[in-house]
């Protein structure tokens, strides 16, 4: 039986060998994601997708 403190699933995913990512590396990672995907995020949604979302948001009649 393993001790919970030594079980691999007990450690947060962002920790490696007892170290936590620094705020600087977090900012760097965020800026790289923004550089890669910023333009895509700012694009408008296609009308077909907006229509589908509206249909999904509409109340459904009760099933009996």
C-alpha cells in the first residue's frame, strides 16, 4: 500500500521535482499562447455556429 504523500496522483500537475513554475514562466507561456492564437480568438463566429448556439439555448419541450 502506498502513502498518499508519495502517490504520483497526489502531486499537482504543475509541480516537477518539488518546484513550482515561476510567475515569469507563467507570463511567458501566456504571451506565447496569445501570440499564436490571439487573432483566431478575435475572429467573429460564423452565422451558422451562432444559429446553432441559439437553438441549443432555446427551451426544449418536456419529453413524456
